[in-house]
């Protein structure tokens, strides 16, 4: 069976929406505290802002914004994984792999 190439655009938009949704699920509670002195708050607000930029990069056909936001989301996710790793591969670890993978996807492919 051959791949369904006509669905590539829809798949890319679903990935963008999934990235923004997972970032909201992960970081909305932290962002709602409005604690600018907390390092976790700064990471959370950055991740949500970059998720929105990824969506904007796709809407306005700006591959540079998409690539940079994907790279920084990947870096932030790697940082969160390293800092929070306690030697056990649990649901928290798996949940943070999702934005890492999606961010890296948009870093590599941009708006293609």
C-alpha cells in the first residue's frame, strides 16, 4: 500500500495542534501561578510562547520561525527530562518525550 501523500498538510497541522495542546497540558498550571521568579515558570511560559510561534510560523508560511521554535522546544524538553529524571522511566518521562519529538520534527522539517 502506498503512502497517502495528499494528507501530509493535514498531518502537519495536526502535529502543530498536538504540540500546542501537549504544551498547554504540561505547563498551563505552572503558567497560571504568575511567579516570574520561579525557573519552572520561565521555562513553561517560554514553551507555550514557542508553541504559539510554531503555529504562527505555519499560518504565515514562515519556516524560520517554525525551525527556531522547534529547536528551542526540543532543547527545553531535553532540559526538563534531564533535570527531572530520577532513574525511572515513568509517565512523566514519557509525557515529556512528546514535545521533544514534535519540536525536533519541526526543527528538521520546518513547514514542509
